[in-house]
C-alpha cells in the first residue's frame, strides 16, 4: 500500500508538469522590448542576423496590384513596412504556434502563391484573404514559432482539419537581386518591433 506522502508527491509532480505543458502551449510572442504582440497593432518584422537586408516589405507592383511578392528590403537600415497580425479567434494577444493572417493593408494579406516551376519555389505573395478560416483560405495562414531565443515564421496551417498541407519554414530566396520570401528548409530568424 502506498503511503499518503508518496501519493501527495506524485500528485504534485503531475499538477506541476500539467501546468508547464499548458504554459508552453499558450506562450506569447514578444517584441524586442519583451512586450506581448497584440492583434491589429502595427509591427515591423526585422531580421535577427544583420548584414543581409532589412525589414519585410512588398515588391513594387508590376502592371497590377496583385500578386506582389513579400520581400526583405535590400537596405539593412530599412524597417520595411508595418503589418498587423490577425488570429483565427478573437484573442487580443498573439501566441506562438497559432494560425495568423499577416496583413500589410486590408488588400495586402500574405498567402502562398502558385508554385513557380522556373525557380522551383513557392513564393509568399500578398493576394490573401483576411479571416474565414477553412479550406478556401488555407494558403493565407502562417504561424510564428520559437527559434532559440528568437522567432521564425512557418507555413503550417491548421484551419482545415481535412486539408493536406506542406509544413515549411519561411526563408529567403534571392532572385534578380531581390530577397523574396519562400517556403524553405532554412528559416529566416526574425524579431518584432512595434511601429
């Protein structure tokens, strides 16, 4: 027969571990000052590693407004364009590993474009649709993940239970001097600064 002290210690360990798991599952994303990112507040996405370009922005339009590529500004001192995050639920705080729309403006929402056979790449563009999580919008959802002490962006939407998606990190592909965002095995380490 087990002693009451043993049962108490076992229960305490179970509760302690359960609390740690819950806390990890709801970890908030923080900006460079340690403050939680908030829904519908403008932020710059900046590279952690210096010397390879600046913040994230959009390419110039080519005869039409969509698609415009999401790129990393070539100038290291540039913060890029501010953008907002919109989660699938009504949460005010942005959390790690949750589905988000990345929004430069109401008409410039990130999505994964069509596969480019010439470069063998899946580019991130700005032809997405805000909200409406499900099968028709599955390419519009991204996640912020922990990457050591920093973060990276990942495409691995869970807004559609029966959709098959490829889960990949977002990295950089250099094409014609532009640092375009793509699905990649080499993630771009990023940090967030409130605009």
